[in-house]
C-alpha cells in the first residue's frame, strides 16, 4: 500500500480563539495529503474530474491528541489503507514540528460519475493505489 | 434603492487566535445579507443560477473599525447602491450587539451566463433591485 | 439525555465545485447545533470560556449519506449521548429539506482549563447536560 | 520598497459551486504572501505576536479580473506600498498558471498591542519593511 507525506504550514485564518487550529481544518489537511499522494502515484485528481470520475467522501474521522499552532510546519502523512471495487480508504497522521503526533484520522471515498452514481474504480487508478 | 438587514451570530470557527472574527469572514456576512436582500425582493439567488444567470463578484472592499467576537449577534445591513446594464453595487454595514459600527464595505457584481460571458441583467431583476 | 435541533441555511462559500456542501463544513454545522443545545440547557458556551472552562474536541466522525446544496434549509439535531467526569459525547444528524438523512456524526469533547489541562466538569454543567 | 512572491496551490475546499475559487479566499492568499514577505525580511509574524505586537487589518480590497480553479498553482505577489508610524499598506497581485492577472488588491494594517491599543511600529520592523 502506498504512502505519502507533505508539509503544511498553519495559516492564520485556520486558528480559532483558543489559539490553536480549529478542529474541522484537519480534514482540509487530510485532503491536501491525499491529493499529493494521488499526484505522486501519477494521478492528478483534477484530471479525474475532467474525465467524469469523482471521489466523494463517505466517511471521515479524526482523533485529536495535541493542538497545532499558527505558522507551525506540520507533517501530514497519508496512506491507502484499503481499496474496494468502488471505494478507497485513506488513513492520516499529522505530526507537529517536534515530531509529536497531533491528530490521526481516516476518510473513506467512493467513486461516482458526474451524475453522482456509483461506478467501479478504473483499473488504472486501482493499480496505482494498490500496486 | 432597497435595503435589508439580517442578524448573524458569530461562529467559533470564524474567530482567529486574536480572539476576534477573522477579517476575510466579513465578506461571507456581506453575502448572507445580499442573499436575503434578494430574497426579500422576491428573488432566490439559487433560482437565478438554475436559470443560467450568475452574479459574480468583481470588486470587494471592507473597512474594519472594531472587532466582532464569538457568539455575538451582529446586524448586517445591505443596500443596493447602484445598478447598471450588467452590474449591481451593494453596500454593507455590520453593527455589533451594542449598535456600534464594526465594518463597512461594498461589492460590485456582474451578471454573466453559465459560460461566464457578460449578459444584460434581466428587466425583472433590475426592477426588483431598483424599484 | 437532552436533545436539540436547529435550522441552518447552506451558505454559498460552504459549497465546493461538486456543487454540494464541502465535507468538512458539517463539523461546523455540528458545532452550531451543540452550541444551541447548550444555550437551550441554560449554558452560553462563551460564558464558560470567560470563566476559564473550555470544551475541546478530542474526537469527531461523520458519515455522509447524501449531499446538501446551496441555500437549502437543513435541520441539524444534536443530543448528549454520554457524559463522563471530564468529557461529553454528542451525536448529530443532519436532515435535508425533504426530511431525508444527509449526514450523521459524533464528537467527543473534554473539559480543560485555560492552560489546556484536564479538569472535572462542573457539577452544574453536568446536571444540565444529563438531567 | 520590498516585494515578495509565493506559489499557492488552490485547495478543493476553496472552490465554490461556480467551479472557481470563492472570492473571500483571495484575502487568505494575500495574507500568505504578506506573511512570507515578512519572513523574507527577517520577521516571523508569529514572533511579533509573542512579543505583544499585533498587525490588525483595517482595510482590505480586491478586484477580480479572472477566476482561479482547483489545483492551479497561483503566483501571489505582495509589496509594501506605504508605511506610517503605526500602519503599513500592502498591495497584492494574483497571477494564474499562464501568467495572466487574476486579482489585485490591498490591505492596510495597524500596529496594536495585546490590548488592541495603537502603538508605534518598532524601528526595526519599519526598517525591514522600507529599507
């Protein structure tokens, strides 16, 4: 199963008045890592959409262990945890500048067409995600 | 020229680590007031889009006089300041719970079709905006 | 266990290019319902923070069954599912204008002080959440 | 006057149902460029806040010439346009992957202390901004 890691710097607008990253924003970080994992596997997600294939999030979860702060450079890792005929599960970890684990999570995505109907994942995409 | 005012409660995720509403979010408040001004004038903006007419923001400005805080109930007013053949200018004011002016701003919007080409504003819409 | 439901209208900026509400934004809707459940139970969350008590999200999950669209008036329900000495679990459901279930989820929150150290939930708050 | 340019990749959640970047998000891009201009000038904004100096946005404007799309790599430039005793004006330009100008804007920021009272800009900061 493939894995990929990116660096994400916390933006000011992503913090809240507790002085930490607002909890919903980790889902955005997850998506950034997922997009770059796909790109590293040779797939630009924007191209998939242009060809009429969409990956829609059907499940998401996050556990928050420690907070991230403004301007910190986070490491966001993403790995393919499972693939199905029309779905793929990704797992994520976010680490702080000191290497400590801040959050963990997963998303499950389904492949649908432009009419939002479930479709089989193309063989090529499947092969790239689980080589 | 018509005018409309709405109440908006500040959400937690709209604050930043300064403990106040993040400055970009006022543009969202402006849009909420604009949408409700249109609705009060008999126009659901979502219906315009379904008919292939889009209002795209071509200019926006905001002056920040005082800060809004989490959970405060703000008053956001919107008025049609000018209309053209294919554009409309809205002006906004945001007042805090005590009635003090927090921010002021404007947006200019252009009417375009689904291909993003400029189109004349429909007579009916123009009449509703500048009765 | 107490329960509360609110109406939330989908904002334009909450949609993405799939033409539906971006998945991370449901966590914001959950928080709105949670805040109003607390208010209905006699607790303004903003007052808790002023007194030095913070509720921090330690877990969140969401399952997406169907999409919400721009300008739709959603019903977001929230209920207290469990309480502990220093934590509370909320469960959520989001229903579309036609009454269909769009998303379900939960969050787990911990009570901490202004230094982000775990503290017991005040008796009064606990009683209001699980009467 | 100093100038700085950064690359910003458009995130999925930054688009709206028109299929383009939601207009308020350009203010976030402006801030990213401003932060990196400061860093390039030897100032980490997060350090300023730790020392009790805050730069608050008092004015912002944006003109939208053409749309940015998901996954595009934008160039966001920022320059110091004017400095005062307790304020600084930045001007911005956002260019698309093909080099075309998408948006232009400005922000005016004031220096305040942790109590949000206006304070003179420290000499060192002023020198770094207008060498």
